[in-house]
């Protein structure tokens, strides 16, 4: 499975959009991009995943570049409860979720 | 729905003691996983079970054994606990390993080995 690179930390003002980048320059054609988050040492929570097209659900949007070498997770209106560690994971269909260190997002009032 | 339930939530062991961490899911999922998380680190996969009756090693299997007791339950055993196994342990399940669906995680077991 391809490796990912994320900034170790980011800040965001409450009510503003949080844009979390992820680099996965070695991604293969059959690998998906997944995003999970972990709030204060709880179990990780699934957010969204995608292959090529942009995806949106009730939690977030996932924007994948055309060459698929990077992606951005967008939380449209961040709240204090979105403060968490966000993990970007690249996974084949048959592969397991392999977590890196993620990005610690701090949403500030 | 309970989802993924782990027991116990907290445990302190002495070096050399053994114990079994229990995990059960009520979502009829085929695949189950055990991860550990050390301070400031991401989760690392210990073992997984793609389906009932099968288990496979993950990234850090040494010092652990697992049992997929049935479709619902996947236990993790430490035969002789060491301080290096002090960690938070998470169990997870998903419909099938090869499907592109979300995994659900339990709330973790916080283990300290002294």
C-alpha cells in the first residue's frame, strides 16, 4: 500500500472550513484514499473514502487531484468537536488499514 | 446498537502475567482486527481475521496470539506480558476486508504492564 504524508498539526477557526492535505504520490490505480479521525484517544471514526472522483457526505468532502497524487479533506464548517487527529490512509481493496501519525487539527473559538 | 465492544476497558498487569482481551461485534461483520496505539503514534495492526476461521499476522504480531472464536468474537492474548506491551488496544470490524467499506472501532482497552 502506498505511503501518505500529512502535516503534523493544523489550526482552524471555529465556523471556517478546515482543509486537511494529504500527499500520496506513489498511489496505485487500484488504491483508495480513506480518511479517519480519532477524537481524544477514542476509537478511530470513519469519515469518507474515494478512488478518483470527489466525494461528499454529511461529514466532509474529499477532493482528489486528477493525477491522484494528493487529496484534501474538507470540513466545511469546523466546530470545536472536530478537534481530533485526522488520518489519511491509502488502501487496496484487499489491504488492511495502515495508520500513520496523522494531522492533529485544533479548532479554536 | 452496541457496535464493537471491548472488555476490559482498563487493566494493570505485572510482568510475566497473562491475559486475554475480548472483542465482540454485533454487526454480522466478516472481518475483525486488533491494533495497538502507543503515545503520540498512529495505530499499528497486530493481527486480523478476514473471515471466521482464519487469522493472519499484521505489522507487530510478536508477543500476541489471537482466536476467532466465532463470527462475533475475536480475542487477543498476551501469554507473558512485558512492559513494552503497555499500550491502548483497539479492536475493529468491517463487513469484509476486500470490500471498500468503513471499519468500526471499539473504545479501546488501556493496558499497563508494570
